[in-house]
C-alpha cells in the first residue's frame, strides 16, 4: 500500500517519491549515508512505479550537486611547534573554490567527498590531501626553508643564503629579463640597495655608470669588477645579453670582496649565465619590437618670439620692428613677414625603433648538459643616423668524462656595430635662428643658411650624404674553459682558463660640404686578457660542524695594442674612412702597446656550528706590475661572523619572527686602477718647428714616481637579516663605514718643471651609510590573486677627509674637505634685480634684469675667509651649491598576478642631488641669436620674473653661470609591464609548452622639478652636448617548446 507523498532535499534537488511503511527513515544528516545505499532502497520500493524514469533523471542529475554539500572543517598548525597558522590558502585542486585559515588557524569549506584539498602558505611546503568523505581534516604544515637554503654565488663557490656573513645583494634571471633592455644593468636599476646605477646618455648602445657604496678614489677608477662565470673582467659588460643571465650577485663590503683583492676594491658584480639541465630539450624564443620617443619638454621660440627677444636685447618694445634690419639678416626679416618658424630640434629628432630576437636551446642527460643561444638586437636612436646593432652567440656545455672528472666550456661571441653623431647637430639645433630654413627655395640644402650667424652651420649638415661618419665595429670572444676533478669526498680541484679577446675599429669621416677639406681617421684597437686559476676546495660536515676551505693561485695578464692614422683630403668622398691611403696629407699616425699583470694567492675558511654560529676568514695577497719593486705586493685580510638568533631556544616563543640573523665584518682591499708605467714614465713622440720644416722628437709624457703604493680601503659592516610570519615579510639592514687612504692623486706642480702634475699617494676619503631591503607577499589569495612587493632604500655619505698638506682644499679642482668628490662650486643665485631695486643694483655694479647673487662669505680683519656676509659680491662668495651624489636613492617593485595575467611596475628615485643645465648656458654670444631658441620666461621691464635675466645685446650677463644649477631630484615609474600567459588548454597539441605576450612602457613617467629633459645623468650635466633619453614602448612574446 502506498503512503502519502514526502519531499526530501538531496544536494539541493527536491525528489518527490512514494514510500511504504517499511521504508527506512531517511535522516537529514548524510554524513554516514551513501548515495548508493539510498538508491538501492528507493529502487526496491519503486520498481513497479511508472515514475521510475522521472526518478532516475532527478536523482542522477542531483548526484554531483549532492557531492558538493559536504562541509569540511579543520585546524592548520605548524609541524614544528604546533602553533596555529593564519592565512593558509585551502583550495580545491583544479578549481577556483577555496578559502583561507583565520587568526586561530581554523578553516571551513564546502566540497565534494572525492575532492583533493591543497594547503599552501608562504614559508611552508604545499600539502595535498583527499577528502574521502571526511568532515574534519586537521593539517600540520612543514616549514619551507627553500628561500633560506637558496644558493648564492659568493666568488669561487656558493653559500646558502642563511649562512652568509657579508653584505651581498642578489637579483634573479626573472627580474633581469622582466622588461626588455639592451643592457642588463638597465633592469637592475632601482632593485639593489647600495648600488647606484645611472645611464650615461640616451645614445643607442650607451652604457651605465655604476657605483657600489659611493666613490672612493679621486683619480683612480671607481668602477666595480665584473666576474662572469668565474672570470673577472672590467670592460664592455654591454656585450652580454640579459636573457642569457641566470643571476647577478653584488658583493659590497670588504669581507665579501676581499677574496678578489685589489680588483674588488670598488665592489664586485658576479654574473652567472644560464646552463642546461638534465631532461628533454627546451627550445625558447624571446622577441620584442618597440618605439622610442624623446623625453623632452623644451618649448623653443617661434619666429616672432625670437624677433621679440632680439628687440628686447636692444631695449626695444616687443612689437617695435623699426630697427630689425640692424640686427636681423635680410633672410630673417623676409621669413618673419612670411610667418616662418623652424623647429630645428624636431628636424634632427625622430621616433627611434628597438627590436630584439633570441633563440635558445637547453637540455642534457646525466653526463652532459648544454645551453645554446643566438640573439640579434637592433636599436635606432631618436637622433638621426645614430644606431646600435649586436649579434651574439652563447654556449654553456658541461660533460662528465668520468665519475670524478668533468670539463666544460662557457663562451660568449659578440659582434656589434655602433654609429654615433657628434655634438654639433644637437647643440646647433638648440641655438639656431628659427627665422631661417634648412633648404633654399629650390629645395637645395644650404650649409650656411643665415648670413648673420657667420660660420654657424646648418644643424642638419651632418645628416647629408657623405658628410659625417663615426662608426665603431667590435668583435669579442669571452670564455671560460674549465676542468674539475673530485680528489676525494668533499675535496675538489678546479682549473679555470678564461681568455678575453676584444678587437675594435673606430672609423671617422668629415665631409667637404661646409667648405672645409674632408678628413678621416681610423683607430684600430685590440685587447687580449686571460685569467688562469687553480682552485682547491674542501667542503665537509662533521656532526654539528660545517667546514669549507678554499685555496687559490691566480694569474691575470692584459695586453693592449692600438694604431691610429688621421688624414686630410681624400679624393673620392664616397670612400669615407675606408681609403685613408689615398689621402693627400697625413695629419697623424701613431701606435702603442700597454701590458700589465697580476699574481695572486688567496685562502678562505667558512665555518659553521649548529647552523647558527658562522665565521668567515679570508686572506689574499696581490702582486701588481703597475707598481715598482718594494711596493708591488700587498696583503688583504678580512673576517666576518654571523649568529642565527632565531635558532636559539629563547626566541622559540616569538612566533612572529621566523628568521633573525645578525652579522658583522671587517676587511681591507686595495686599488691600483691607474694606467701602467706611472712608476716608470714613458716617451711620447711629438712634433715641433725646426726652422721652416716640421720635426719630430721624443719626450717623457709623465714624471715617473717609483714610490707609488696601493690605495687601501678598510670597511666595517654590520647587518641584520629578518623574516616575519614565516618569511611572508623579510628584509635586511646594513650599516657600513669605509675609509680609503693613500689616494692615487695627481698633484699640480710648478710649470717650470716642464710638467703639469705628478701622481702621488695623497689624501683620504670616507663613505658611510645604510641600506634597507624589504620583501613582502601582501596578498596570496585562494582565488589565485597574488601581490608581491620588493623595496629598497639606501643613503651614502661620501666625503673627502684629507688632501694635500692634510686638510687643504683644492679650489682649482673643486675638491673640498668634508664634501663629496664631485660638487658644483659657483655663485648662488638669489633671484633677478627688479626695477624697484635700482639703487641697490647700481651699488652692486648691476642694473635691473641682471642676475642677483647671494652674499654668503666675507673676510675678517686678518683676511681669513668667514661664513658671514660682508656686503660685497666677489670671488669669495662662490660656494658649494650641491653635489651629483644623491642624499638617498631607492626603488620599489610591485608585482600582481591572477589567472595567467601578470602586471608589474618599478618606481625608481634619486633625491637630494643637483644638476647643471647646459640649456641655461648664458655665455658667449647668447643674446645675439646664439643659444637662445629655448623660450625661457626672461625678465623685461613689463615682465619682471625672478629666474632668467634680461636679454643682452653684447657680452654675456655677469654671474651667468649661477642660473644653470637646479635640484636634480626625481621619481620615475621606471617601467610598467602587463603580460598574459595563455592557458595550456588553448595551446593544445601545438607543441608549445608556454606562451606569454606582454607590453612594456619603459622610462615613461618622470616627476621632477626640472622639466626640460630627463634629469638622470651620470655626471650631473644635462642639455648641451648630452643626447636626450627616451621613453620606450614595447610589445613582446616569450615562447617555449
């Protein structure tokens, strides 16, 4: 007999069924009730019913939904100390369903009984578990020490990141290749604390100036040493393709760089290139194409603006054209009536183009691994006829010959071609009258388009056919050929041979269009260097002790050859510099040979106890051929120690601190980065007049100083490494103090000696500062959304401590005790004299509209200079206006990712520096139509401004130099990148394992008080002859097969 109908909800689906009195009670709880069992009961009672078909449809359509109704709860704890872990992502595998644990480590999630849960948290090993019908699942996560166990290249070996005792910054391949660039230093800019990276110019193929913790030396080099796959080099780092680099480490303190002795005095940058891995071959293509646009906000004068300006310089009203004929040429007056207004800057500039293509293959088996790549880079600059091309090939091959012996080859072969322009087009474009045209009425080019400007050439002159060539062609082979033999367990011997051959040819040609005889020059240079290293390494662990000992014997030699010929009057102009032999006259011919060598012994001991007490001892002896007998050799020791406090029991209850280490180090290094033969002197061939005939002779080019010694830098460094919330937030703080003594300095001597200066060990400098680096995973959502931040900020105070005779300033060279090496020393502008200040201006020997100078110094009764004003403006009032060294620098990188989409941007800042603007050069014939086409807001009786003085008709204004100095601080959005990784489901059976497309804007946004051009400059000077930088907009693709 059938009873009344009833309704039960199964997984959200209402099933209406009929049941008998014998039917079992169906509980609302399904925690111990299977679908299969329910179906058997239902089918037994309903087989005879006509609703069977409907029932089947309803039940089976609800099975999947029913399975999602299981509620799983649990607590997530740490396996090490059983404490609750908040913020752990709990996600159903292969879905977007998920949640995260609360402050007590609890979570709750509705899933199917057969689901797989994935538990992932920052600093913990990801764990998976099958639900299997369970409603309570507690999980203990194991700490992930991968970040701390990450290996860092430290020079002649590697160390775990947690075991480092020196100051070392790192940047990965991902960061270096995150945005497209010709030079990997461009992508390192703003990412490394204590490392100041600044572009030298906007010309294609231009390099970067890099300083690690400031400038130590005044005359010797301050450039760091580069070590590529173990081989040191200090030239042409632009030859290495960023996509071939696996990682970059920067050694900053003496305890880290002492292992490189004298060559590491200015810091060491270690570059490790990509290598193959065991497994199937991986083929990759990386390419991009982009455009470059000049970063400028230069408002040039129109033709009428220029005419008004010239009139104002004669004391005329802006619209008074009665005397134009006396100071404008006939062509200018004619074009003024026609409304002609030539923007010469726009004529010499263009939109540049940049493209890069690289194809690589890597793979290997248990015995042999390989990495091969070939690349092509091409950049056309924003200035016409300026470009840079680079072809490169890279190989890394390593093979095991026996179980104990392996050999390898790491090599880069490059060929690049660079065309650059002289300063003339740029400077002339900013100084030429806008009232003339580049061509005549028939469209013919005019070399001297303005009779009033005399021999001032058309800014477009060098762009004409057969007029100007400055081409550099270079070939380079850089390699490391090595073998490594395992003598015994933990004991290895390695032999490195690193040849570096660099040849270049520079060809220059100037044509005849400007009326002069053509001339050409060819300069051939070849540099061959090699490094031969014998390295013995012992690495063992004994119970709680870890010991690593490294010994080194190294030989480095360098040979540089050059030959140059300069000629005039080549018969066939189209031959350019390729036919100097046909020239009528030889202007110059010379050749040179320079050699130097370095012999070194090094030993290093790394000791660790219980993975928490760390000690590093290093000693290196260098013998340099650049110094004379008795001073050739120097010994450079260092010591550093670390204490991993977070491993101590007394910090066990500080759950928020996942890692804490303090470290300290002291060491000294030397510097002999001066030209060879300074202790010996050399002979130069020079010409002189002997009657009516030219004659040649030889004379010493420098006074030899056999007493030259090493520059010595001593550094104290203290650091703290921190990790919080299981390293969700991590960072480091560095404090350092470097003192450099016995500076290799050129000292001025009386001209009666026949020389101008002599190189001596005089004076000292000091660099002290701090560095802060922070890394954080801000969001790591169960939905797949991630937000990571990396930031760094640092400050370095650079100062000269001693000069000649102890503490004497050198005003001629602008070297001052207590100030950075590079400063701006001039009068300080206090504004412009206004009409209401006529009396005071007259007393100062000036008039309204002139530059007003601040009275900053005076002299007391004894004639000693004081810092008190004396009511007079004279040479004593020159003062230090500022420095090219910033007060602080830093960068912050934000990375976002969600379901295949990635977005990142880098903000880079330099604050507290000063720049000199050569756009504001008021010297020479400035106010007669030269150097005046920038439409500044200048002073007139009806426009009394306070920055730019009145126009002058004759000589330059008094104290004109004071107008050129500006605050050079800036903040840049250095690059912005948006990318998308196509899902593998879309790639299907194409054979493509991954495909990413992206767009990048580089150097696009700049915030600065100085508006004319990009204020970034390696020497603090912008405008004038310095090529402008550009913003680059790129589209690219990354493919892997």
